C-alpha cells in the first residue's frame, strides 16, 4: 500500500480502541427493492449507531487516542452536523472539555443535540471562513486539540471500522456503496477493503447538486463545491487533502444521484426495511436505484450512514405490508 | 421435556426447513432507553422479517412441510392480520393455492397485502364464528389443508426459530420478553429456550385490555378475551389449546401493559433505534418500561414482533439526535 495519512494498522487499532463505546451495527437485508436487479441488497445500519451516525466512530477514535496531556487541554471542532454532536459525546465519554463551533443559523435540533451533551455551542457566522476562524480562536485561547470532521488521520481510521465490521458480517458481498461528503468514511472504507478484501468493489455515491468528488475524481485535483442546496446536508463539503489521494487511488467510481431519488430513498428504506434514515444517509441506496445496471447480479452492501432525519414528512404516509 | 404438541426436534427441523425463505433478522442495541435500568436492551427485529412480521416463519414451516399430495390441495386459513399475508406469501413461494378468509371489515391495507400476493381474499362476517364457518366451507369444497394462525404444531415450531437465532446472536442475554396473543410465538420461544438455555427467563407481554393470557395463567384454564379494542390488534385473541399448556409450564410471568405505554413505545423505538414497529410488536418494550424493577441489571432482548404500522401518526414529530 502506497503511503497515505492512514494505514491498515491504524484502522485495526481504531477498531480495538473504540469497541467499548460504539455499537457493532447490524447488516440488514431489504425486502424487495423497487426496480433493482442486484442479487441481494443489504444495508449497514449506521443510522442506529451512537448519536445515530457513523461520525461517533471517528470522533471516538480521535478522542480516546489523545495522550493525557493533550486530553487535559480538551478538543475543538467546527461543524453544523453529526460530527459536532459526535465529538461532544466522545469528549463526554472521556470526561474532557469539548468546544464546538457552530454557525448561528444551524438547525435548532442540531444545536440542542450538542446542548443535551452538556456543551454550549460557540456560535459563529454562516460562512466557512467564519467557522475556521472561530475554531482557531478557541484553539489559541484554550490550547484544545483540533479534530477536523474528516481530514484527520484518526477520524479516517475510525470511520474505516465500519468496513471492518461489514466484511465480517457479510463475507459473501462483492460490492460496497458508500456516501461521500468530505470523504472520511469513503477513505477509511477504501483502506480497510484494500487490506482485507481487495476483490470487493467500492463505489461512492454523491448528490448531483454537490458533485465535487465526482468532478475531482475526473479532473485529478480537488474541486470546490459549487452549490450548497442539496437535501443531503451532510454531503455538501468538498473532499480533503488527506482523503482525496486515497479516494483517487482506490475508488471504483463515483456515482451522482438526483435530489428526487434521494428523497424517494428515505421513503424506500422505511418501506423495505422499516428503518428511519436521513437524506445524506441514503444516497448509497439512491445510487443503487439510479445506476441499477452497474449492480445487476451483484451482492451489494450499502452503507446507511445516518439516521438524523429532520424531515419526517419524507416518511411514507402509509406502509405496504408486502 | 413433558409431552407437548411440539418438541425441540420440530423446532430444529423448522429452522433448517425455512432458512432459504426467511431472514435471520438483526439483534440491535438501543441507544438510551428512557427510565430503564436494565444493563443492556436489545431488540430482535422481526419487524424487518419477510412480510414485516415473525408470522412468515410459522406459515412457511407449515407450507413447506406439506407432502406433495397435501400441497396439491392448497392451504386455507382465516385471519385479518399478519398471518393472512404470511400464508399467502408462503403458498406463493411453494407455488400452491392459498384460500384466505378475512372479515369484510378488515383494514384496506391488510386486504391489499393479500391481493398483492395474487390471492383474492374470501370475505366473511365480522364475528369469530363467521370466520371459522367460512374457512370450514372452503376446506370442504377444496380439500385445502387448514393452517391455524397459532394453534398448529408446525406454526409453533416455526415461530420457535426466532429464539434459536436470538440465543446464537446474543449469547450473553439472561432475559427475553415476548408479546403474547394466541401464544404461537411465545410457546415456540419457551420450547426453544427450555432446550437450549433453560437459565434464560422468558416473560410474556400483553395489553391490559386483552389480558386473557394473564388471567389464564393465574386461573389455570383458558380464559376468553373480554374486549377487542386494544390498539395492539394482533394480540386480541385468546391463547390456544396447544399453546396454553406450554406457556403455563415454562413462562416466568405474564406482564400487562397500558394502551398509553404501547403507543409511547412505538415512538420510543423510532427514537432509540430508528425502527418502525407496530403496536402489537412493541408490547415487549412497553413491559420493559412499565415493569422496569423486574429488569434492573439484566441483559434483555425484547422481540419486536411486527412492523406493519398503520398509524404513522404514532411516530415522533421530531427525532432527537442524542
């Protein structure tokens, strides 16, 4: 394996380190999946993870790996999403301070999640540079360790433990589909699969409206996100300096999906597996549907990466029984 | 083991027989469960089973066990619930005829489930004796084999396979909670646990408004259901001649739960595990909440027996993230 920010030993160590704190989530088979010709479709239920997203893994690995001197200084991050609550939670488990910078226009449900963990979010302006600046200021004032939401070796290694579990739980799979935002989950998955089962093909799924990873993969350098209006709010970031080289090297392809198919996939997974997942969490299933020809006859596991649905109206009005 | 209608060998054989058709459903850990003092709470996700209820197991075992001569005559049952669709599905899998007698006032969603499986329900009057008579008439006309929803050895053996899986998936458990209606799932569970892990305590959960099993267990003979208005519509039947002796011999206790707690448990399991379950399916979790003192410090698995929720308004209006 080429030299990346993270290697297989880091992922193995992360799996050991976080095991007392996170769930080994289920791999669940779907009842019939409309218009699908894959041989079997299973989902890895990270929507049932602690905090209801895979983010608990990376945050926990980063926090538990701190040496005592670092830990005493606490941790800091900026995020308006699942990583904010995940880091606050991981810090609480270790009993250290967490400073969470969040845009003042974050959804109330997200601010409250952090507050319920005993951390008062530090509010900042809505732009990316506002966030980074506010986090830097906290870091300078407190000496806290900055834990980036995805472009951090310990975060990538932590997210890679999802794939370690999948390969044990579904040894017959031949294809994995993974949502990509900043690329932490995707990069971790690619490294784990490359070490354990290089024959398994890994596809990334991304909203058309936030197709930076798709464009970056094709152009060979990191492209910016051009729009921030995809319903998959967790996937609106561009890939990182650490995650992109791993993605570029190992991903089979990056598949873009429409907003409509993302919304429908929230409904579909409720119907087909009685599971509640968020739009960012179901883009993998949306890719399975919109790019069905790629997956014909394959044994697919799609990562359902999060369950923090704040649009309950996307659930079906009525469930069918068969 | 005393002589019952079903023994351990029947359950083992059922597990083998139905394995190609049904899912080995997940055992999933819950995020914090309000007001609960059990050491760990996991749910067995039969709400994700084929047809979204454990009924697929018993129906499948009964249908696949028919000899060719019996199979050629087809099967018949009466049911307004999950067993109706389950038997139609199992018959479809084997390619034989199914005659499903349903009360004319059954919910549209339940009638449609059977229709979607290619079977036109035979409508009858709403009373219990109407159903039995209609089913008997079909049986006389067609020679079809009658498969009772719960009081049938092959159905009980099939339902027992849920526990076989649980004991393998969660070997550290010490307590199981099982919904009881007619008692097929409960009796099968008790026989499997008695053979595999007699140290595990099995509790049954029942709506207060349909407390016939509770009263029967105390009086020593089968008591009738007095009301049919519990929201847990799958549990409104009294226990059967085959299921009751097994329940009486092995169940630890039968715990009654309020209608309000059943409704709240639908909300709770959506919040705590992002799972959609029906009222009859969550009485096990309701018992865990309303009888918390019994389960303090225990390692509990609660069977989530079905996911055919037709009251989507019971889902929470908003999900909390932690």
